[in-house]
C-alpha cells in the first residue's frame, strides 16, 4: 500500500505546478486567446520574490505581494492591448514574452551582479511561506507536495466557474464567436481581460511556489514553459480555435505530460526524446480534437 501511494505521489508532484498553469491557460484558450508570456512570467514573479526578499532583505510576504502586483500589471496590459488593438493575442504576448525575458536578465544583473537571485530562505517570514507554498503533507502513507492540493482546488474552482456561473458562459461565448457574443450582450472585452489576469495570477502562484521551494531563481527561469502549458491544455481537449475545453481535461493533460516525462527517465531513454514525444502528443491531440468536433457537428445535423 505504501509503495503504491508513494508511486502515485511521484507521478503527481512534477505535474502539480504544470497543472495549475494548464488550468489557467485552458480557460484563456477556451476564451479564444493564447498567452505566450505565461512561462517567462513565472520566472518574473519568482525573480521579484528573490530580489525583494533575498537581495533587499524584506519580509517574504511583502516580496510575494510585489510579485503579485507585477503579474497583475502584465496580465492587465496583455488583456487591454488585445481588446483595444484587435491584434492577435499571439503577437501581443510574444512581444510581452521578449520584453519580460530582457527585464528578467537585466534587472537580475543590476540588483545582484549575477544571473541568479538567491537568499530567499533567510528572509523574514520564510517558514510560513514554505508551509503554504512548498511543504509536504502525508496522504495515504505517502508524502506529496502541497502544490498538488492547490492544483486540485484550482481544477475544482475553474470547473465550477466554467459550468455553473454566468462568467463561464461568457468564456465559452467569447471563444466561440467574439462578435456574436458582444451582439447578444456578453462583455467580451472585460471577459478577455479577466482571463489574462487569471493566467497572470496562476503564473504568480507557480513562480512563488518555485522561488520558495528552491530558494534561488535563475534569470532564464520559465522560458519555454509556455508551450508546454498550451500542449497540456490541448492534450486535455482544448481547441486551438477557442470555444471548447475543460479544466479537468487540462489537468489530465498535465498529468499525462508529467507521466511521459518521468516515464522516459524510468525507461532509461535519452532525455532528448522527451521533446519528440511532446510534439507527437500535440499533433495527435489536435487531430483527435478535430475528429471529435467533426463527429459532434455531424451528430447535431
């Protein structure tokens, strides 16, 4: 029993932070948009915690608050630009991605003299922050990270919002047809901005979790992760065209992703094959989603 529980914990732990981000990205994709800055934003928030708490010696909760303000500012900027300019979110957030990448490296070197922000473990209030973001709890004889609990709660909350609230209907309507949604009174612009703020909040939570867990942050943290979040959401059933998907599916996609990543290690295969399987899973998921949608449309007729 103990070995079985411990095995499950080994599968869940690597997928927890990915699952939190995949759920938020799935909501945004259902709403018809992408956020290519989501990965590097986790690094930005983690660096904010590291610089304010580790380098400036401030209370870690002040650092976490500063990181949240930064994340929300970036998320609002993304959403506002997308709704006001009419440009594809892919282009807007690609620009944000590049700017944040430069800011992360430049400010880290400016404040620390290196490409690493550390010393987080010595900041006042670290013990409480560690309990909230990076502790382990025992369930069924196995220790799992508390991030797994936050992942489950995020999935439940997102599912409730999508399926049981008016805002969930707005998300599906905005992703299905933005113009038609506005014509029937759906506040599509406000919905889009809130979705970008949701993704930013998830990035803040994940960035804070990683900063507290590892106690030091590299300036290039999070770069490239945004594609993995999108892949997890697509594997879970989200359409690239918007208007369809679920939070539970995104979480399952993250779990499948984590299982594949660990499975390659357990099989003693070269780690480079992981990206091959990542691309293959993405293609298969897109094709499967397309077939399911065609059958669904045919059934309605």
